[in-house]
C-alpha cells in the first residue's frame, strides 16, 4: 500500500523537483545578468556579449525559467545540461580532476539534474501539459488512462510485486 501511494506521487514530486531546480538555475543566471542576489561571480553584472560568461548567464536565466514553468522542458533542460557540462569541463576541470578540488559541484549537479529531466519529462504542474491536453482534446485523442506523456508514473516501478 505505501508503495502505491509513493508511485502515485512520482509525477508531483518530479514536478516540484523541476520547479526548484529551474528556479535555482534562473536565480544563478539573473545574478550574473541583472546583478540581483549579490551579482555574478565577482559581484555586479557580466559584460554584455562577454564569451562565455554572458551567454552562459542568459542560458541559465532563460532555460531556468522555461524548466521551472514546464514550458519546452526537455529542450530547455538539454541546453541547460550541455551548458553546465561545458562549464565543468572548460572552466572547472583545469583546476583539478574532482568537483571537490575545482569547485565544480554546482555545475556537475545542475548538469545531471537537467539531464534527468530530459529523459523523465516535466512531471506534473507543467504548462506543457495544459497545451498537450488542449491539443489532445481538439483532435479527440487522449493517451490511454488519461495520463500525461513523459511522466514516470506510466513506468511500472516494481513489476510483479503484490499490490
């Protein structure tokens, strides 16, 4: 019984995970682009057009908001994950092999968190789900069971276990 309740909560927990990770990422980008929350890495803002800092900050802000709202989640998460992989390998790794040695823990964590969202989808509470439902209703096609696509709840977590 508790497993079934936990399984039903997966889309909502995934949605909350997406929202938190997206907002944290957007705040990181907003600090560098707009100088809020104490500013960028050295305080203040990043110079417009400065490679790669300004572009990375814009990606962080835009993709973070898109992911947080669940709008184009998979594409935005893929771009965000790639930008963090670049940040880790180009900016952090020359200072040491491990994230603890090179202060690359946030880049590594964001990279893997966004890569997870690429494969799981947005979960519940996503703007994409509203558009998908309207599109499915207009065409008269609803997924079997009415569950949103791209959510782990459709996957049997423990097949064959007695429920």
